[in-house]
């Protein structure tokens, strides 16, 4: 885990950004590309493995509430893709296109982080992506929910000209079918207990 292919860890100038999936990671990467004047087509972002990140003095991470992150994952991978073939990575992990949100959550909660490859990385724990055997790697952690305020800290830490990422909040039109059951919520709170504790979120 923590390979370059994950696209979780990216160095820009003298800082490394650490972005678990479904935490505005695509928007942050676009903001970084804009800051260094490149696009996805001529990408100059320096992706790396997790083990390489501690060599940077400025290590910037972002997190999101674990439950709304699951909601976003389901909306993205199930609701918005309903008209397309279901993702093979998710099939391999035991998911089905017709799963309800509660069924998706309960299945996701049974998959260990180490097994969450491919599209499974979108629901593995954020602590898994942001920590190693010595603990949390970032020396600054911002939140999806307070991005505007926290992004100012990023400007102060790295460079002033970097633009605030455009966030894709879960619109009401995407929430159809995103309904928590007591069993699913309990499973998610237990599964992501480390995320709740490490990043100060309340269930």
C-alpha cells in the first residue's frame, strides 16, 4: 500500500500533499497543477509512495468526516455510474451494482485496509493513508469541512498564490438512496474508529 499508483501523495515545490481519496483530492490536485502551470495532459505533479513522504519538512494532509466520505463514495461509484458497467475492482471486493447504501457500507466495513486495492482505496481508512509505524506523517492536517480556512494555512506554509480548490459537495440530487440504517451506522463507527479518534470527528 502507499504506491505511486495510488496518487495519494504528491510533492510540489518543497512540500508534500497527502490526500486520501474522497477528500477533495482531485480538486486539490487541480489547484496544485494550476499553481505550477500544468494540466493533467502535461502533468508535472511528482507522485510518490508513502515511505518517501517523511523526507519533506512540510507535510500537508487533508481528511473528511468518515460517514460523509462513505456517502460520497457510494454516490460516485454506485449512483452516478448507474448507467455504466460496474467497476471490476469493486466486483472483486464482493460488491454488486444493485447494492443499497447500507449494504455497501456493511460490505466496505468488512474489508481490511490492506485489502482495499484499486477502487477500494476510496473507502479505506484515512489513518491508513496518513500514518506509518511512527504515527501520523503530516505536520498539518486540514479538513474538507473547513477547507477555505485551512487552505489559508496551506498558503502560509507553502506559497501564497495557490488557489482554493473547488469542492464537489454531495448535492441533494445525488443523495437518493443514501440512507443510513442503525446497523450500517454502527458498523461504520466501529470500522473507522481510528479515523474518528485521530482526526477529532464525532460519529
